[in-house]
C-alpha cells in the first residue's frame, strides 16, 4: 500500500504514520524528520534548512521533491510506504503523482486528519512547553535525545498553522478529485484516531 497522511502541524501525523507502518509492514517516511536530520549536518544546505524550519516556513519544493524521490527509490520502500508531511503543496502533490506514474504505481489512499485549530494550538504549545521543561530539568540526556523543536515556539506555531492551512485546502481538493481522500476525525486520543484510520483502510483494501 502507498499512503499519504495529511494534517496540519500537531494533527498527530507522525505518531499515526508510525503505527500504520508497523501494523501494515510499510515504511513511514517523515519529511520533517528527514529535514531535521539534514539540518544536523552543519554544512551550508543544512544551515539553510534549519533557517526555514526555525521560522516555520516550508523549504523550497525542488529540495524536498528531490529528497523524497530518492528516498522512494530505496529498497525498504518496495513493500509500500506511508508519507507523513509530504506533499505539503500542490506542486509537491503533482510531482509525487508524476513520479509514481513513471514507476507504474499510484497512491492507494490519502488520509486527512481533521483537527480544529484550537486543538492544534493547544497540542503544539504543550509539545513546546514539555520540551523546554525537559531542557531545564534533570533529564538533560532525554532532552538532548528529543532535541527541542524550535518551531514549537508560540510565534512560530502561528506561522506554521497560517502557511499550511491554505495549502492544505488545495491538497484536500486535489485528492478529493482523484477519489483518494478519506477525512478522519483527528480529535480525541491517539487510539481512537488510529481506529478511525483502520476503519478507512478496510475500504481501501476491498
Ligand atoms: P513537520 O515535522 O512535518 O511539522 O515539519 C517540520 C518543518 O519541516 C516544516 O515546518 C517545514 O519547515 C519543513 N518541512 C517538512 N516537510 C516539508 C515539505 N513537504 N515541504 C516543505 N517543507 C517541509
């Protein structure tokens, strides 16, 4: 299966992508994680990636498209994938579609995790608070491992929500037209949301 998880920042894509991947033996691909790894290399492009991320802005389409295309060519993706955080723009969605077509492949389903703006703000702020507490507290090793996400700061949260909201609407439209879209209630706890996704997957597998 080839799946895409769509959702605004804080919708829970990362957690759900990992759980889906585990259950259905797929590879979870998170562009956010790939970029955070890239930013660790303190070379010129790593530093530029970090700059975009710190501001809550998207990195240019060409960068992310080529990163994802080469990731999709790796061996562990042969049995299918679940994409988390990509595509984020219409251009990325079109590039992904064209790439898969060139490989005689297509997406099986796109899940949009629908979560209200209020819940998203609350979740992102909590994530930011939790990590800065960890940083101040005794669990310094844990904090280092988790790596504080600078983009979970309040002013950056607003920017991320604002930038992604409009883009999300166009992606939803794009995938609805292709009959691939499943809208999943993303409020509630992770187990509930996972159940909702699994229910959707039942009809994908039919
Ligand atoms: P995420 O972990 O998915 O919230 O992504 C964190 C940050 O990585 C975003 O705020 C963007 O700066 C960058 N990013 C992740 N995925 C993409 C993408 N598909 N296109 C552009 N930028 C991205």
